[in-house]
């Protein structure tokens, strides 16, 4: 990338530690300012087919510079949606296939994004990370409304349910409750991160911010470090990231971090006569005793199903994406399953 480029970018995708196949796809084109992440949904390799179909059709439409940016994005996603739906109808092995995706187009100092599902777009700037998209999921909606915090949402047993996807039904570009379009200024000292939920379900935003800033001069190293973080946290799903650095991002982060106050180290504590200080060994012993007591107290409330320990809400499933009805989002987010329509599964 030459020095006069508007931005540098890199993308990376990994199957994770629990799966052999990868149903994610990504695209990073800094010359045209086109970036996207796709997460396939469906069994029997149908998720891969859905993601590949979306990849090809998104590129074809977005690379044709006609209409406004928002119109291009809406048309690209809709064309992909309808083709995936048609393919699923023509082949029983592909029944129910779909995908979720996030598209970002950067032009004239602005990023315009189109979004369906629970992949994400973040803006990162001077010690701040901001999620620009809203998850189309029951749990994601509760997080966005401030009803639950990020960590609670990440650990929620219903975190992988979505009520919007690309491919499960026919749509037109302007259909309500289909594509979210968001726009925001994108300055040269900022960065963008697009990712599948394989990252955001396992790595909290504060850690994502720290990784991006630590590798502010190298988007490829940023992408690799984010993938590694997801895998170190369990790697329970395919994980895909696209990183976009404005041309002044590295310099801005270097200046910003050098100006941040450094927390003073805690003062040295010297033992006083007559006072008992816990040694590392004593701390370990006390911790083990507390853990044993907790197990003894809570054991009557646990049961073993053969699939894992259960407490309260039930077995936490392996990451997978479920399509659920939008009008029962709140019920599902609170743990109710009676009316779930589980038609799509990765």
C-alpha cells in the first residue's frame, strides 16, 4: 500500500477450534472502499453455499458505482437475499440456508453500512470503541437497550438467536424490518472493524480496543491478534474480521496513548508487628476452601444431563445461529423457548 492511500486494510477468517469447516466469508477492497463480512447459516454445507453466493453478488453490485451508496448497498443485499432464497427452494439439501452480514462502504469521509443479523461494525478512535450496528437478535436488543451488560449478553444461552437474516424469504430493497442502513463520519485518524459473532461472542469490546490500538501500525497484525484472542477464549465458532485503518490512525493512537496518564503503582506494603499478611500459598488455600464450600452449597441445584452441567437456565449450547420470530424476541431473550421457530442452524 503506498503512502498516499486513503487507508490500509486487512481481513482474516479462521474456522476456530471446534469446527472443521468455515462458513464465513469476507472482502476488503481499500481502493474502492468496499468491505464486508458474511456468516453463513445452515446445515449440510448450506451455510457455505449461502455465504459464497452472497459474496459474489455483493461484489458484483457494489463494484458498479451507480446510485447512491445506500441504494447500492440495499440493492446488493437484496439481490443476494433473493438468489439465496431461490437456490434453497430448488435444492432440498439447501433448505433453510441463509446468512447474516455487514457491509461497509467508505466514500468522501463517511462510512455507510448495511447490516442484517448479528455480525458487527465498530468504529475505533483515540481510546474509544463504538458499535455502529445493532444486533438483530433478542439478546442483542436487550444489550443495546441497556437492560443487560456486554458480558451478560456474551454469556447468555440464547445469544445465537437472530430474527433477521439474508435468504430465508424474498425481499425488496426497501422492505421494512430487513436492512439497517447506518452512516457516520470516518476521519483519517479512525479505524473500522467488521466481524462475525465468532469474535464478539468471545472477546469483549475493551479487549478488542486494546488489541487494535496495540497494532495500530499494522492492520494484518491486528487481524491476526483478534483471531488469536477469539481462539484463546475457546474458538467455539468460525471467526472473521476485517480491519480498516485511516491513514493517520497509527499516528493518532501513538499520540493519544503517549498523553494518557499512567496509573501510579501501588505503594510497597511492609508488614507491621502483630499483623498477619496473606502469603500466595495461604491465598491459594483459602481460595480452594471457598470453592469447596460453594460446590457443597450449590450442588443440590445442579444436575447432569450427559450434555453438560445445568444450573437454572439449562445447557449452554455450542455456538449456532437460530432464526426466531421477531415478535417473540423479548420472550426468548428472557429464556422462554416455547414458541421458538428453529429453522436455520449453523
